[in-house]
């Protein structure tokens, strides 16, 4: 078992703690060099390491996309979520994951507003296959 899993942390938390501990041990003259490199370095979360967190965020985003009453919004956000997370599938930076988290919060708020001020259903939604209970046609 990995040390970071045994400690109950995700990989990103463990790597930042390890980096801080390493900085304390490194000679002071090398710390400037490390600081320069760190500014350009983007931490990358491998798919296997943060898989549980990434998949959880993906599922929450899909659920938030399905909360829209308006057909066009619902389809757009579902498609956008699916495409963004497919792009993040191989590796994702912390910044991209933070953006996805903020977008999820925005989607949840906008979905609530959309439900409050819902319009009449479109012709596509009136079809029985696309009825509210049969969301399997969301692709």
C-alpha cells in the first residue's frame, strides 16, 4: 500500500507535504534554484492517483447538468462536462481540477435558477422518449 493512502490522504496532499519536508532538508544555496523551478512547475495528478476524487467530481457534474429544466441547457452542460473530463482523463493539473470544482458550483447555482424560472417544454421534450423520467437519452 502506498504511504499516502495509509495516511488517509490523496496523492496531491501527500506530495505537497513531501515537497515541504524536502525543502527543509535541502541546503540553503539550493533553495533559490528549487524556488525558481517550482514557479514553472505544474503539479500533475495522474489518473490512477486521484481517480476516486476525479470520478466523484465527474459524477457530481453530470448530476448537476441533469438538473436543468431547459432541454438545451441540460444537453449543453452534459456534453460539455463529458468532453472536459475526457480531456482530463490522462492527466490533470491542480488548476484544472480547481476550475472543474468551481464550474460545478456555478452549474448547481444556475440549475437552481433554471428550475425556478422554467419555461414551457419544447417539442423534443414532449416526445415520450425524452420525458423527464427517461434521462438516458441525454447523450
